C-alpha cells in the first residue's frame, strides 16, 4: 500500500508488515512543523491498532533527516498578540506528545537516519526504539547557539546517553558524526549510505517475524521498568513474565524450540 499525505509525509506499507513513514519536506529541511507532527501522530496512532503492521520505520528524503522545528514559523509567531506564547506552548506540547506516542506505540519504531538530525530532529532519533544511520549522518542539539536551549530534546537525549555526554551536546551545540553517535549510544549502528535502507529493512524483517503479542508486552514493560527502582522493576517484570508465560505464543514458542521447528504465532 502506498499513499501520500499533502506531500510532506509519504507512507509505504509492505506486505511483510513494515510501515515506512518518509519525511518529505526538503524545502524546509524536513522540519517538525505542526502539519508534519500531526500527520506522524495520525499514522503512528493508526498503526498501533493495525494488526497487519509489525514494525514502523521513520526515514526522510534528502540530506537532512530532520532539522527540528521551523525557525521561520517561530519567528512569525512573535507577531501574535501574545508574542507567540500560545503558539510556542502548542508547538512544544505537540512535539512532546509525538515523542511519547512513539514510546507508547505497541509496535517497534526504527529511525533510518541518512543526513543531519538536529534539535527536535535529534530528539526524534533518540525517541525511536532503534536508530540506524548512514556513515555520513550528523547529530546536534544546537539550540544554545541561538539562545534557545534544547530543553525538550534533552528529555529524550538523557534517556539514551550518559549525563556527561548529554550535557556536552546540549552546552556546546556541536555537531557529532555517526562514529561518535554510536559510541555514546545515540544510535545502534551506522553503515554506508548505499546500504542503509537494506540494513534497516533487514532488522525490521527480523523483528516482524517475532510474535506481535510478545513484542507488545516487551516494549511496554521495557519503558515502564526503566523508570522504577531496582526492586520495583524486578517485582513488576516478574509479574509480566508470569502472564507472558501463560500466553499462547509462549507455549507455541517453547514447543517449537523443543521440537526444532519454526513457530506459528497464534496471537498476531
């Protein structure tokens, strides 16, 4: 299934259960405008309850993955009666809800980064469950350079990398390359640009072959336990594993392993 929504977000769903969302607003460097974020939210929301979709990929057209928010729109909003206050609050709240939707989405979300990802664009990369980049990609939280500290991108950044590494990016605004992004765990891996699409699809296909019910259980538990104390996390995940053990797909998965055959998932 292929579709195109107002030309800034292309949608491609394969027969293997992979939904690819392609940011396509090159003239604005694939900025997270209101329109772009609303369309992303709509597609992720629909995918969450669509049993035919197993994995979501977020990619982009051009040499910029995502430049963050559109600074021209921010400047124009200053002409409003309230100097842009209501516009800014709506913009950042919308962006925050998009990032949280990616986390709460029952399907794994992979960022396919081929180009520059800055500010809220870097936040988008950090919010995805996995991120694979081309070896020419670069990342930054450069708000400090223009007097606008990347406070909301900081939330996603600090949940991916260490405090010291996050503060270095946030305080300097410096661009880092894919080698450094992998070293600090902002991305999982980087590959040559010409191999990026196939690499991401390979990972997506591997994930899509797993039990959807199990993936949903695991992703939800991962983010919930992450915010808990050690003892609370073990109490919580022990209960999750107990319920998971009783599920049909766990029975099938264990049986197929013991019988040396491929599993036939029942809960997809």
